[in-house]
C-alpha cells in the first residue's frame, strides 16, 4: 500500500520501460481502482518521461511521505 507523495523506486514498468530504475512520487490519494486497472500513478520521473501507471509489485518505497 502506498500513500500520496511517497517517494518510490520503479523496479520495472510495463507502461513505459524507460522509467525502470528511476525514482518518482505517488500521485494517487487513495488506492487505484478499475479505471487504472489497479495501477498506481507515479510522477516526477524525468523531464522527458510523462507520469506512468505501475502495479504495486513494480514499485518500492524509498521515503514515506511526511505526515
């Protein structure tokens, strides 16, 4: 389970393979639903890479969001 603004490492990403190995942050405020097919939105990956959708198994939390 992830929280909004958690910093995550993208281990792999079917949506955009260029994002693999990079870091970004979770955009979703609540768990993803059927519209995104259960995938989390990750942003802040890089200048030329748009936000991507990744399954939880493709992500690893680096730094939890400050609460």
